[in-house]
């Protein structure tokens, strides 16, 4: 009888060890409540802070591209970005510069769309 009791205790100890090691696995797909997986969309979505940092970087890239563009005076242009959508604001001295600015902004990597809010204004002081 003692032998049966020892054998039963051995099986209980073995099952307990197996169960506890199975619950400790991080990628466990057994459905145990010990490990709650992160939803795929939450893990792949960038944070608001990361989106704002990317927008600031994109504003710099577009502004630099505008400043290097021949035939365009970008000193009175302002660039805004929101999730890759660029808005060009400000003024230029002649209407021919507007399509140059829009085309330049569209060619920058990371730009998804360009909204033109540039107006034509006379040369200031």
C-alpha cells in the first residue's frame, strides 16, 4: 500500500511540475489565464509620441527640400504635418512658385498628401 501511495505522490508532483512550467511559458497558446497576449493591432500601432516625432522629422525634410529648390523662394512658407499629410502655408511673390512648392513637397519620402494653402503676395520690405 505504501508503494501505491508513493507512486500516487510521484504522479501528483510530476503533474504539478508540468502544469506550472506550462503556465510560465510566455508564448503559451493553451488558453491559460496566466499569460494574456497583446492584441496584434495594439503592438503594431505607433504611439502618439512616435507619430508626432515622425511628423516633426517630415516637416524638417520638406522644409529643407523647399529651401534647396531652384526657382522657389521658401522664406515665407510654413510646413505643417499630421500623420504624413503635409499642409503648405504662407506666401510667394509669383503664382508660378506654387506648383513648384507643391511638387517638391510631394516628392519627399514619407509624404502621403499635400494641401496647398499658399497665397500670392507682393514682395514685402
